[in-house]
């Protein structure tokens, strides 16, 4: 039981960290909050695309998981 709770906390911490990294890279808080918990998005590639001049919205659309109901 403690392992499950620890795993959930770690997961929440990772999602928060991912969101914060996206916001620092120029993503709006709302877009970052939507993307951060979705492990189908590669955070490092999202940030790299924005560093190369891609808008955060376009980067999210490019990397949207195929099974996503609707891209950014």
C-alpha cells in the first residue's frame, strides 16, 4: 500500500515538474497543464521544437499522440 501511495506522489511531482518546464519554455499554463500528464508527449522534443522557433501550440499539434481525440 505504501508503494502505491509513493508512486502516486512521485507521479504528481513529475507531472508538476513537466508542467513547470513547459511553462518555462513558453507554453501557456493551460496548454502545459493539459500536456504535462500525458505521457504520449515527449517533453524534451516539445521544448526543442519551441527552441527552434515553433510555437508551443504547433509543437503540441505536431507531437500529439495519434490516439488523442483532438490535438492542441
